[in-house]
């Protein structure tokens, strides 16, 4: 599959989003040199940085070459920096703003007399783009932008669209042409997402429209495409990270709210039919923050609530034109009447009200524990309940209200961080993250699913459409609980021109998956007469055979170690290099399938484990002349698979559950008042119940991509900055699913076989024996081809490379003082993957 995408972004705002350089994952930093008026380094100068609104202070002492470095700082500001040295005048700079994930470089000159310089934000702005530590491609969205830019959903992930290499859609955020499931989503540097892979945008509770945290709780947000920093891992797409607000020395509170209902919306007119849907939206929120102990301890809380009531999307029987529906209302009414005669409640075919309720609560506590230690503790609750839409859109079957479902999601997240400034140039960041997600889907009905094909005439035109009633097939028994425990410790050491890092991290994922699609059964009737005679054409049910067949419990542990060195080779050249080793272990053991082992020599009980991955990264920042900057880097990024695939290895191994399919005369009669049948009325037809198998390659590795980039930043007259970048991504090993129950003698389907008529690109590898099709024109059907007919597809989850993406971007930025900034960008992306 190949994809070509082009995008253009244009923005006029109060201040522009800023690409960033690496520092801490959830913190900021300040560094530079202190020299005297002769340009000689000043040793043992005391650098004090005070967060103006909280009184929190951090200190550093300059080295023999005059360098200082302050790490683990709270992003934002304003800060005031004071530099003192016996025998020289004090130097003060105010209104310093620090940015998430990067160092701000400020060099200081001490004079014999004290000097006070105000408004450093204005003075330092010219160096924000041209910073020695800016390596890689990433985009920062500051608190001002979050407040000033509009967002319909009030979800901070929407701001990922400001990155030229990000593409947002209903399916999620694609970064550099990759699938959204290969992104990672962090809050305060801690994982906060649905790692199982059910939700769009990776948001815990995203299936129900949930948000991670209230928008007012976000201080800054960043999208990292190629961060050549080994602390950033767990993705082969992009890394999205938000840091949260904290309280200050001033008590502050705010609130907002709005309400809208159908009285404020005009009628919807399609053709000659006008409808006035019943709908309403209520939305409100608050913030509160202030000191617990002035200059020492502060709190900040935020809450947000939203309730949306609206009808399902699409057209509705009795309210929309029958031709648009491809349904005759009398036929639908007869189907409902027949189902009621069996004792079932089919639900309504007309419009009705769906409800979506979203609630978020956020609380953060900050404590300055003396001059060397700062602690942060936060908790967030994300709650969402959503009535899923039954399908009423054209082009697919029509669902009555009983086919709907309600999605319930609750996510609890707690994070503790400790930042320590240690003697002799050492600093340390410790983080503990706990997350629990409960995500379940409950069908609106407890009766089997029923599909009936309805045919009729509308204005002398024959219309035909399937109509569905009863519990949705995939919602009949569907729930998930996932727990994440994450511990990380990063020790940094500044040794002259070198900034060294040693890090350790461990993550444990536990999953409790309750999933039996078709647990109540599913019936298909070819017409209303079959339904009236209770002669279904097809019946299907999933029957768990073991605990893993209905409720598998499994997990993954991942241990990591990484080292990194950032070397200031000169005042114009910065180099960074690092290495990371990740070691995952799969917890649990699927059941073995002796029949499969005998037929194909496949052991379904084997899971991969102890297969390490190595990630090497290197990058540079070179400023050959003032106003020109070259950034480049190359490295390996290790991600995680969607762990839903791991659940399939426990459930779909041929012995944990089986799917019973009965056709024609063997299909049991429909009886909603009794238990779901688990046997056919006669013998199943051959191959009707062929088992689908999923298993892991024992040598399976977590996905890895090699990503290389080069970028040029150029300052033009008038304060205009232009940037261009090229990035190439090659999959060293991506997740690949292969059907191993196929014969080795592959046949190539040619154009004369019908593969030029929408069935492929004129040539396609196929398996089996070609036979003439009976109802698809000149398409050739391929029968047989399996190594054994005892099983259906036997899907091996393994690795394969060759996927690639390349992209080019161009950006233009111009600031007009402090009140207006303009930013425009263009990107061209092409991606190709094997599956």
C-alpha cells in the first residue's frame, strides 16, 4: 500500500509554535557561559533562577570554563535569573520563559558594577530557533497558543495539526505517514494512553469520546517526529507529550460554561423533507490554584464536564425519503412485528436520542523540598459514557435502535516525580506512573442479532437493503481492563563541554480482556418470508472452551537502559549520541493446540520473550555563520505493537474458543426466549466452521524504524525565518501478519483473470486451483490452496521490513513584536507499506 499526502498550514496568531531541542521529557532547562568584560570565563559564579510566581529557586555554580547548567525546571515562567560573583557586579535577567523539552541558552557577561537587564524574552527571542541544542524535528505549542487558538473538541491532541508532518483525522493522528497506533502519548513524560489499541488517537477512553485531561490543565504540548534523544522511546510514529499547569503564590480561579439546544439550530432539509432533530449540548469547567505554603507548596485543580444529546447520524425510516433509505417503511414495520411475535423487542427504526457524557478531573501538588529537591504529585480522572450510533448511513445495512450499544470508560492516572540537583554537577529525575483503564461496551439488547434482507419497490425502482436488530455481534460480551506501572530514573552529569546521561526504566502492562463476539448468537434471513417461517439461512455463535476463550489475562514487562552524551564541540557545533537497549518479556502462556502442532508443526503456546532491541542515535547542530543553522541526525526508534494482537494469541488458538456456523437447513430456529443454540440442527457443512488461528513467531521483535533527517534554518532580513527539512524513515522490522496455512506453489493472477477490474494491480499472487466464477463476470475464483483443510487461516504475527516513508517540509515564520506572529508551512509525504 502506498500513500501520497500533501498539506499546507497557515496561521496568524499572537505567538507562533516553536520547534524545540531536547532536554528532559517533561521539563525544561537553562544553560550558558559566564564571562567577564574581557571575555574570560568566570569560575565559581553563583547562578540563581527563581520562578517568579511560585518563589521556587534553583542554583548552579559555574565550572572553570564558566559554564553552568540547570535541569529539571518547570516549563513556562516567568523566571528571574541572578548571577553573582565576589569582586564583580551582580547580573539580573527577568521574564525568562522556558520551553518544554529543551534548553534555553543564555550567556552572561559580568562587569565590575551591577547590571539589571529586563525583558529577556524579547532579547532572547532571536535565539529560540537558532539554539545549540536544537537537534531533530519537533513542534512546541505553548500555553498562549493553547489559550488563543480555537478547538472544537477541547482536546489538546488537536494541536498536533500544527506540526507540518502530522495529519489528523477521525482515525487518529498520523505522524510522518505512520499509523496512529504506533504513536505514544505522554502527560508529564508519563505514558497515558490505550496501549491495547482499541481507541483512536491512543486516548484512554477514546472510543467513548473521552479526553486525557481538561484543556485548562495543559501548560505546553509538543509533537516529536525525530527526537534524537534516547530517553524518548515507545514509538515508530510520533511522540506527543503534554506538561501540566501548577499553582502559584496567588490564589486564582476561573470557570466557563455554555449551552445549546435544537431551538438554536435550523431545520435540516434534504430534498423536500425537513426534519428538526432534538439535540442539546451542555459544557462547563473550572480551575482553582494557589499556595499551600508560600514559596514552598502549591496546588492546582481543574474539572470539565460535557453532555451531548443528539440523534444518530443518517436517514431514518418514517422521517426520510424511502428512496434515499433504499427501504420500504411497510417492510420494516412487518419485520418489527414478526420479531415482536417471537417475543423480541426490535427497537425503533425512527430517530431517537443518543447521549455522550464526558467528565475530567485533574489535581496537581508541587512541593519544593529545600534547595536541591522538588517533588510533584498529580492525579487525573477521565470518564466517558457514549451511546454508540446504530448505522443509519447509506451504503451499509440499516440498524434498529436495539443494535446500538453503550461504551463506558474510566481512566485513573497518578504520577509522582522527584527532581534533584546533586553536588559535583549531578542531577537526577525520578518518575513513577500508575494508570488503570476500564473500558467496556454493553449491547442495548440481550437478544441474538438478527439480519433480514428487505426488498421492495419505491417509485418503480427495486430497492434492497439488509436491516439488523438485536445485540450487535461485537458488543455482546466486550470489556477490557488494563493497568500500567512505569518507573524511570535519569541521572545526568555535566562535565565541562559534555552533558552525560544514564537512564533506567521499567514498565509493566497487565490486561484483563473479556471478549466473546457473537456470544448471544447471530441469525441471517434472506427475506421476510424466511423470517415469518422461522427458517434462517445462517446462524453463527462463538463458544468459549476455556477461560482464555472468554477472559484471557496476560501482560508484558519491558526493561530499558540507555546512555547519552551531548558534546559542545565548539560555540557553533553541538553533537549528541546515545544508545538504548529495550528488553520485553511476555507474561502468560496460551494453550497449545496439539492438532495444529501435528499438522503444521506450530506450537501456539510459545510467546516471544527476552528478545532485546538496540537503538543507536546520533545528531548534530551546526551554525556555520550567524543566522544559518543546519540540523541533522539518524537513529533507530523502537515502538510497541498494539497489544490487542497478543490477546488474539490467547483466544484464537483453536482450543480456547470455537465459532459454530450453521447454514440452510442446519441453522437452528430463532428463539429469543431460550438459550442460544450451541449445536446445528444438522451437521455443519464441510469447512463452514474452519478455525482461524493466531500465534506469535517466537523470534518476534518489537517494531523498529531507522529515521534520518536533515534540516536548514535561515534567518532573512526583516526577522523572517525559513526552514526546510527532509526526513526518510525505513522499517527495519515492522509488525507483519502472514498466513502460513497456504501452499508454497503460488500462481500469479494475470489481467485476463480479472485482476485488472478492481481486484488488484493486474497481477497478484494467489494460492490454489483456478476455477471459473459463477456470478462475478470474468473473475477467476481460486479454490483449495491450504496446506491443511482442518484449519482456516493460520496467522503468524512476525516481523518484516521494507516499509518506508519520506517527507519534505517547508516553513516560514515571522513575528511582529509581541502581539502577532505568522506561520505557514507545506509538507509532502509519501509512505508505502507491505500490509
